[in-house]
C-alpha cells in the first residue's frame, strides 16, 4: 500500500470511527472543525485518486447519486409485519395464548418507532444493499439514500455476512430544522416526522435525503441461530457490538406484569423523547420458543405491537347542550357519536363558550376531529367543512338558564354567559361537587352522583352540611346502594379533609376567578383565612399574579355575610384555616418571573423544577411569548428553545438553574 492509499484508508477509518462515536454512542471524540478538515482532505484525495476510494468511505454519505427509478428487491426472508393490539386485555390475551402452548416466556419490550422499516444487507462487513419492506416479499432498493444516514455503518466491526432490520426515522429536531428551511424557501412544511422520513428515503436524488438528518434504530436479526444466538436480547447486543445503533430503551421483562409497567412508564415519557413513538413492540425473547410458536399467514405468533390510542379521531357532532357551573357560568357541550380517544370512549366534550363555537364555525351534524388536551380533557379541534352535506344546523346561543329559566347575563368584556340566580339548584350542586373534588378538599367517595343524591335527599344543602353527615350515618346506610363499608369510608375521608392546608379550602370555596394556583399564592402570602378576609383591595392587587379582577372578586366574596357564616361554621367543625405549605422565598432570580420549561433535565423531574420555581415566587407557563422571562432548556429542547432565541428571551441551562437555586 503506497503513501496515498494508506492516507485515504487512515482518513476513512478516522471519519467512520468519529461517525460511530457521535451518531451511535453519542460520545463525540473530535470537534466539528477537525471532522470537516479530515473530510475535505479525503474528498480531494479521492477526486485525484479515485481508484483508491474505499467502499465504506464517508464521502458517500453526502449524497449525489440520482436514480431514474427504484430497483425491486426480493427479500430472502420475508419482512412480516406485526399484529396490532390496542388494550391491556388484548396484551393479556396474547400472553395467555403463548402460555397455553406450554411456554413460560420472557419478553423483550421495544419502543415502536414511527418511521419506515428497512433491511440492511452486508457482505464481508460492507453495506451492499438497503431495501424497504414493500409488501413483505418484494421491496425497493434504497441503498443510495441509506448511505447518507450517518448512524448506519457502511462497514461493520467484523468482516461478516449478515442481514439486519430496523426503522429509519426523522427526529423531532430534524423535522423542525427541515420545516424552518422549507418555510424560508416558500415550500409547504412536512406534515410529521413519519411522513418526513418516508418521503426523504424515497427521493431519487440522494442529496435531498442527505439534507434531511435521518436516523435509524436496528432491532431485528432474521436468522440469529446461524450466529449461535439463542435469544432476541442477545441478538440486540450482538448487533450493537457490530456497530449498529440499538435503542437504549429496550427492556427485558420477566412476566406480563413487567410489560404493563414498562408500557405505563414509556407512555408518561413519550413527549420527552426526541423522536416519535406510536406504541410498544412485545417479543418472546427465546428464539427456539419463537420457532415453536411459528406464524399465521400474516404475522409471527411470538410478537405483537401495542399501539398507543389515537390522539385525534373523527366523529359526528350530534347536538350542543348547556350546563350550569357552580358560579352560574353557562358552558356549551358537544354531544358526539361515541368514539375511542387515547383509551377512553368519548361521547361529550366541552365547547367552552359561544365565541369558541363561532370561531371554529361548528354546526350540529358536522364531522369533527376530537383529541384529548394534555391527554386528559376531550377537546373538539375543528369541523371538517369539506364533509358537509348542507343539512348541518347553525349554532344559536340560549338566552335563558336551562335549569331555572332565569335570563342569562353576559358581563362586559367577558365571553361567558351567567345565570345569576343564587337559588338555581344546579349552581348549588356544582358548588358542593367542586368543594369535595380532588384539587379542592379531596373527599374520596363524595363524587358527582352521590353529591346529587345527598342534595336531593336534603342531607347536604350547604358546604358545612358535609361535616354534619356523621350525624346521619344510620339513615345514609339505609339508602339503596349505600352500605356500611362505603359510608364509613366516606365519613373517614370527610374527617381527614379537615386537616388540609388552607389553599385546598380556599379553592374549594369556589370564589370566582380564584383557581388552585391563585389559592396557593394567597395562602402562602397571608398564612390564614382571617388575614385574607381582612385584606384590602390595594394589598391584594399588589401581590404578584393577583390583578384587579381577582382582588375585587375576593373582596366581594368575603363581604357577603352568608359566606362569612360558612367560614365560621367550618371553623366550629375544626376545619383547618391555616397554610401548611412552604413559605414563598423572595428570590430575585425567580420572584415575579415567568418561566417556560423545555427539553429533558438530568437531575430534575419537570414537576419538581416547577415546584422549586414556584417556591421562589416564580410561575411557569407552557408556551413562549414576549411575556416570558426565562426559558429553562434541558436536553433536546425543541421549538420553544428556537422561539426563545427569536424573541431574545433569557435561556438557562440546567447548570444555570442549579446555580441560581443555590
């Protein structure tokens, strides 16, 4: 080997090793400047001495090959898809079927990456072909594009003949970067990461694919026994040792209970991952057990894919009805064809107010899209206007309370209508339900239906009556459906609620405009209920986050003698009136400032970080705006970080956060 060929080989090895350390192990060993310098040198040498260029040269990753069409490829071992399951009961059924075959399985759980399946073929350790799944038997040759993906090795650590399979995907960050560029160029943004990956890998010009920042996880060895590998988990380790990127979130479960625990854990972490997942893949670990279980015509019997429930689905808006809240607020609600959204059957969803319905132009009879806001509250996103037939009915706001018939009032500069009749039965029941709710006094066993029954039977007419229920224990146990056990548990929960901290009580009283967060601010500032009762408008409105409207609402509430009577009765029943939480620390780094958290922090859970900010007088919100003071950015921060930079907002790292806390 002469000097030039030796240098080309040396540069190829340096750059391939750097790619592996950076894109697979996430452990960079050389700087970007060094990488660029070596790459330029290699490109110049290969241009001058093309006969010395290596098959695994990293210069192939920049793209440049243009195809007229994709060549068809027949898979030696079919690329079968997996059966889908959508509930815990279906996962349990999958487990039972395996056990009926006399197998006590271990399972490997893997994240189901929302991308595009790929087969990679290597001869003597060199990548010779990459292909799509296609119909499972025949796919398309996409080698020219796959070579641009830096996490896929062009040369393995062993000179071995092997086929592996995995998923090509586009990270959230890569999608954001591509879309910023497309918008600058006046192009339509890519719809989502999955479509972005699929569209990129099917480009005839590999330069386009090279710019898209694609990545890949390798998760399957089709013929492990040929390599003396007896379990799927060993196969993953083997492929990792060869230089492939395998997902660190793979988990070996000893039983189906551990599978369920893994699913719940990953559901809660889903948003924090830097890439999209749409479920969890569950595979029997032992290869010989896999062979014993075999295949159906379409799927392996030893594996299945649990799909997370759909985040947004379509259904029909059949009607709009109205409910009355504890403050008299009238809320329009959608009556829907029942539909499964993220694991729950949804038949009703709040429409918030008249303005929201008019802005979205919702009509009775529309096909609408539904999602769960924050994975909890059903929300009507939009009407599918292109699906209209002309039979849909325009929305009209009611003028009278649907319960008591009182004329509704819309206050100046507000979007909501109110029933101002203090004697309206629904207002009273809703107020009582709110007092007992989880975020207020958290009285377990006193839910909506039970509260409504107790109100109608005259056991509870006002909030203090809740603490007199113990005087009616025998009568309550005679009611249909209420046994000794449930009533005893309820009365214990009522007694337990007496020791709640002041903010729980304050929120439970249902003072207009005083939510749980405001109740905590007031409680930590004034320490007991009497100080709040005696506070002046000026004093209240001077507190951070307590504006004029909230201050006036508090003054009005405690000037009402009926409300003072409620407080005095609760005092006489030994309900705690003092704040029991940590005192607000007036830290200038945090006090009065608005924070937005983004990305993943190593040393703080998001809720813990929020709590630390609030203890020091700061507040947290979910979106970045000109009113944001600080964006706290962890690893893989995403679009909020970009917006903060655009708006020139102060950005803290986790180290900054730790420094300011101390």
